[in-house]
């Protein structure tokens, strides 16, 4: 059956009077990407970030090397791609941001969009702190020698072992070398009995950790917040200023900036890869990275790690994909784009592991220690271990500058797309006020200022505890998995999987793979539900540099998880009171190519018949004039 033809502009048809009304009220029309490349680069910038460098390689090494790719691919094809495509297609179909898209598809689940924006708000507050650290390290990378390669600083400890590069004293960096001279220390304040101190080359890794703890974070002994580190505050301000000017004009500026921010990190990553694989010991590092250990596949922890990595890496359940997709033309082939982006993201993660573990293999080789003694996960990998490895190379400052530039740009586009997601959602919720001349600029400025102020406690003496709490419990696996379950169930069972597939076919010109329908109906929610139950059954100990918060840490963590999830039942209850007759009926503004076809069929049997048009409320009638997208693009 041939779908109804689309308008020449590529958007659903509307009366010209509405466009006139929009212009009369001074409400600016909703923009579109100038071309498909801007959309692809923006999406790539959002999903390809710091996690590809510091999380995936470590998880692969930790969970059986190449064997980890098996659960990763399972989650990728049955959870990651279906949810990724669902959110992107939802935005393109409705031409709405992360909140109003759900309002139009299924009004009673508008809380899903609100929950996603709460998680985005968390990310906007704490994720940019990592960029501030990257700027701080980048500034210090211009110094020679690198600050983390010497021991003549006030923040060094007695265990410090300076090392400009292995060429300085090669006889000290071989297996069995004599480091006993380091016991002749003149700072008894650190240790009362230095005779018992055991010094080894592996302490050079700890020295770089000393830089992170004693110089960058400057952690207080009791982990109280204490004073704001104003040098880090300046770095945080610089990060926000750069972020603001990347997106303050909306997709007009974002679409141009991503040509550089999304591609430049790849250039640096390729350079680091070729430098890494030519180093001695690189082969051992890559062996540890990819050597399969299939015995670990029976451990459910590996499957949970694979699932959470897919959800974190693909930025699902955060509203960002819906917002970016909403700026597409109606007939853009988002199906093809999503498959290409998912493959690119996974390939980047694997490729980044080669660049990381080749250098770590060289570091272990030079220090004469097993590679497991130098590998860390999370921020420790990119701010402690890898910088120390780079400091052992000739021309270490050059390689450090390249590395931290890559980190900055990897995080930058992920950050400003998160801000874009929040700004788009708010603009679509209140178009009369925010879609006016200057409204966009002011809104982004307010978001930047508020998030900057809320981020200051994270760069205090005990701020790393708050940062870790937000990182662990903000966009937590529990929140993302539950939201993913709701999204797939709402689209497949409430809105109707057949109807949504028809909408997609109307947009792209052909039907998507039928497996997607059954993923939305059964496979994805079941896998996410089982992973969620396993996650809830496990006991997790929260610890930051040996510090375990008291009951207040558990309270804050619980609030971070509960706050977005509470939005879902709250908005269901609100709609039950306001408009109980149209709780599941989609907006009549949405184009339906086959309005009389059943919305869900299984095995040839009709599960849910076609729905009638909703009873439009007065408020919705008024909002229609300004909530819609104009015909021209």
C-alpha cells in the first residue's frame, strides 16, 4: 500500500492561517538542520564522548577481553539500537522536544519526557566539571617538564618518584633495578619509620594519582566541602563560556560548530593510535585488552556492565536524541542514520581501546610491572594512568596537549548537546515566551549561569564526593533502564507498534525491519526489566578515595534516583484530574497515513483497533497555533 504523499516542504500540511497567526504573535518558526550532515555530526558528538575512552576499554579488559563483545552486541542490537531509533524517530515525527513529543504521542506519559530532562539537568551540572579538569590539565601540559613527571612540588608525597621520561635514567626503569636510594628521604612528617617503606617502580603511577588528589582536587581530610578551588572555578567558567557560544543561536550555531568539535577528536585519536601501537610493549597491552576469556560469560555482572555501557554510551532516555531528531525534515531517512551512528559509536569505543591499551602496555613494559597494576577505570584512567604513560614518552608535553585537547572536544559536544536538549524542551513547552527574538539567547544564558553556580560545590575540597554521587546515582542504570522500559511499552502497547511503524514508513518511504516491532513489544522491555531486577538485587558500596559517606550519602543518592522517576506517576495523576477522556489519545496534529488501520496486531490478529480523534480541550486549541512547526523550512 502506497503511503500518502508528503508536502514539498517535507512537513505535515497545515492551514496557512496558523502560520500567519504565528508571525502576527511574533513567535519565530521552529528551525531545521541546514543539511543531513549537521544532524549526523551533532548526534555523533552527543553519543561519542568520554565514556568511549575511559569506560568501554576498561570494561572490555575487566570482563573477559574479546568475550565482552558478545553481551555488548546482544544489548546493542536488542536494546541500544531499538531505543536509540525509537527516540530519534519520535522527535522527527512530532517535530517536538523531549517533553512535548511524549505529550503529543501519549499525553498521560508526558512525565517520561520530564524525567529525561531531570537527568539531562544532572548531566549539565556535573559533566562539565570533567571539562574543567581537562582544561586544567591542558594548561599544565604546556609546561616542561610535565608537573606529574617530577617530585619538586609542594603537593608531592614521600612516595613520589620523578620521571621525565625513560630516557633520563634508563637503568632505573628495568626489571630488578635498584631504587633503594629513594629511602634517603628528609621529610619525616610523612612516615616515622622509613626503613619499613617498600619503594617500587609501580609507585610512579601513584605519583600521578597524587597530582589528581593533592593538586587538582585538593581533597580535605574529612571530605567536607570547604573552600571553592578558584583555579578550577575559572576553568569551569571557561568551559561554560565556550559551551554557551556553541549553542546560543540554536541549531544555526550548533550545526556549524559540530563540523569541528565532532571530527577533530578523531584526528587526535588516530594520531595517538599510530603512536601507541609502535611502542615497545604495546602488543602486551592489546593482548590484555582483547584476549577472550569465555568463562566470564557466565557471570551476570558482565551482562549488567554491557547493558549499562550501551545505555550510557548511546545517550538514550535523556531526551537529547528526540530533541536533535526534531530538527530533521519530515522525510529524512532517520532509520539509515541511526544504524550508521550506532555502528560508528561502537566502532569508536573499540578503536579507542587500541589507542589506550597500547600506551598502557608500553607503560607496564617500561616500569616492569604487570599491566593490571597500571590499569584504572573511569576518570582515573584518563586523568591519572594515561597522563603518566604519556609523560614517559619523548616529547611528552606534545602528546599530553593532544590527549587533553581530544578529551575536551569529546566532552564539549556531548555537553552542549545536553544543554541544547534542555533548551529545546523548554522552548517547545513555552513557545509564546521563548520562541521570540532574543528568547533563545537569554534561555541558554540562564541555563549556563544556574548550572555553573550549582557546579561550584563540585570543585570544593570535598566536592569529589558530590561529583561521584551525581555520576553514580544521577544518570543511574536504575533510572535509565526503567525509563527505557516505559518508553518501549508506551510506544508499542499504548500508542501502537503498528501505528508507529506506519509513521516511520510514511517518513522514510519504506517499512523498517520488522524485528524492531518485536523488540519494542517484548525483547527490549524484558531484557531491561531483568537487568533492572538484577541491579536492584545487588548490594553496592559507595566509596570515594577510601571515604564512605554516612547515611546522608544514601539519602542524596536515593533522591537523585527518585526525583526523575517520580515525574512519571505525578503527571499521570495530574492528567487524570484534568483530562481523563484523552489520556492515551495522541494529538490530532500528528499526521496519520493510515488512520483506520489497527494500531497493534500480532500474528495476524488485531490486538487494538484504530483510535478515534481526541476531544480537543480549549487549552490545546489555543496552544495549537504556536506549538506547531511551519510548513516552510
